[in-house]
């Protein structure tokens, strides 16, 4: 072995050799291995800053990955649990309700969060709590056929406060409006609106307006529903509040008093019955009911559609999306308002089987005190796999975190970490302990663990992952993972 004189000592030319050197006193000494853990920590922290400053997603170095959670690309959502990425670029088990269009407002010093569903969806909450709701069914369609069709009934209107719901994913159904009647007799009847549903609350769709040419007695009555559809040609209005709820979800539709009457009845509304048709004038639709849950400003929903007629003054739809009725040659019928549950106005044509109009779709609104449904759950955070170039035997992890809510995170009890070199088939616990805390960077605590022997038998390809768990989580102890670096050798 070639030796080089360094002061009074001799070492081999490579500086390594068999890790021995000849000391000046003629004895052999051992070259101590250099501890590079501090340097590795600094590289990881520098990588986090580069990622944050450049808004980079997860990226790879040689034998190392860096992720400061600028996006979600580094996390395997299918293997993780309760992993919520915050817009401030951290992961924790904090959950807030999701679903629909989310808005907020303050009323009397109380802050509210509102979820508005204009179409079918899912309302998901991780906590059992009380909410306020508005559920309006789809409005009924109006009659086709000849003059004097019945207006569509409004969708059922139901609202309440202090309604308890469980922690779950709640399917939301927003009812479509009923279809327009298209022909004479049975096919002239307007279609019933669809039901809207939230949890155990169902608001029935509005009843379709009666239609046809009058030769079939069975099609002269309005349909039943949340509010009933209007009758025509001596037919009665449909019954509202069907099936019965308390408070009532709607009212009856108006009728047509005799076979000679050519004015159809108005559809019932949430706030009033539909008016009867007369010899030449269609009945007005029943008015709806105002509600302010969605925006803290009163909005009227579930108005009935006006009946059609041969002449006279055109009927009006009830306030709350009810469509106007038509008179022959003098006006145009209108459908129910979108997301109001309004019934459709009926036709007044004298020229045979003219189509009616469609009812308006319903709406579901859920309101709660802001923060009342927030929860903090235990989280499992699993990274996507990164393939190592050679078989790894050691694992390293550098992580930053902070804790909010007033409590503290005990490393190794409330926060653990594992590494896998076989794509998550087997895991090696990194054995985090309080002594692995290396200080802080900003307001975040630094943890590092180096040269942990990977315990499983590894075969190619070598796919590296980390798995971090936050445990014993609660509102007073939310552990937020800010950045993670996984290394191997």
C-alpha cells in the first residue's frame, strides 16, 4: 500500500484504503467515518425552499425525493387516508364538509357556511352536527292539447333548522322539472316534477297540469304532488302536500268548473292554492314561499304555473318561478324557473294538440355555523413510488411539521414514519423518537432519521415510498406535515 506523509502521520494515497493510517509514533490508527447527516439535512431543507420558491411539485434527486406539497402529485391518494391538502401547502387530517357550491355570509354576528346544490351531488361531512336545510322538488310540466290546459304544480317546499346529520357522504338529489305535455288526451298531460332528496327529507315533485282535448275524463284532473297541477275541461285540480308532510310542502291546484269552461286551473304553489279557471280565463298559479338560507336575502321558491285559456287576460305564474299561462293569439306560455321548483304555465291555443312547457328544476341548500362540521382525523399519508437505481439497504427521512389547536405532537406516538423499497408491500418503521427533532425552520419543527436498515428482502425494481401517520388527532392537536424528503443508499 503506497503511503503519503502528512505531518508526522502516513495515510494511503486514496485517503481510505483499509481505513488505517500510520501514526508518527509508529502505531496504526483508524480513520473515523465522516458523519454527513447534518449535510444531508441541509440539502433536504434547501430542496424544500427551492420547491416552495419555484412552486415545484414533487421532484427527484439522485437517491432522494423532495416534496414541499406545492401540489398533490407526490401523494398516492388511493393508499392514503383522511389526507387533506390545504391551499397553504401542507397535509393534515383536518376535514371540512364538501359538495355543491360553497359560499358563506355573516348574520347577527354568526358566520355561516352554505352548500347549494343545483344538480345531483354528494354532501360529505366527517362530523355529526346540526344543519339548516331547504329542499325544493322539481316543478310540474304544463298541459298540451287544445285551449285551456292546466298549469304545473310547484315542487314540494320543505325547510327546517337544527336538523341532525351523521358523519357520512350524503347523496343529494335535485329533482328535474316535469316534461311538457305533447299531444291530446292522455299524452297531453304535463309530466310530474322529480323529487328532491337530502338525508331523510324528500320534497315531492309538483303535479303535472291536465291536458288533452277533453274527450277522456281521466285526463281532465291535475296530478297530485308537492303542489297539485291545474285541472281543465271540468276537471279538478290535483291535491298538494302529497304525500302528507308537516308542515305542509304545498297546496292544491285550481280546477275548471264545467265542460264549457275553456280556462285551465292554475298549479298550486308552496304558499297558496292555484286559482280556478273560468269560461275564458285561466287561473293564476299559487304563490310560492320566501326563504333566505342560501344568501341571507329572501328568495321566493315553488310558485305554481298559470292555466291556459282561449281569451281574456293571460294568467300569471305564482311568485317563485311559476310560468305564465297563454291565451290564444295573445301571449306566450313560459316554463318554470330553473332551480326554483316553479310549475310551468299552460298553453291556450285553439288549433289542436299544441305542446305545453316544462317545469323548473328544484334545489337543495344546506347551511351550518362555520366550523361546526369541521373535524380533525388521524391521517395516513403515502407517497407515490420513486424507482431507485440500485438495491437500497438504508433509508433516510427529513420532515418538517407544525401543530395547531393548542396541543403538542409527541414524536413516535402522535407522529410516525415508515419506508418501503418494494412499492409498499412491506414497510420498515423508521423508529422516530423525540431525539430525532433537529430544531426548527421558521415555525416548523425539523425531524431527521438517517441510515435505518431496510428490513425486507428487496428485488428489482426498487420502488421507494414513505408512509407517515398522524395519530391521536383532535381539534386541539392538528399535526400538519409541511414537507418530506425521502433518501436511500
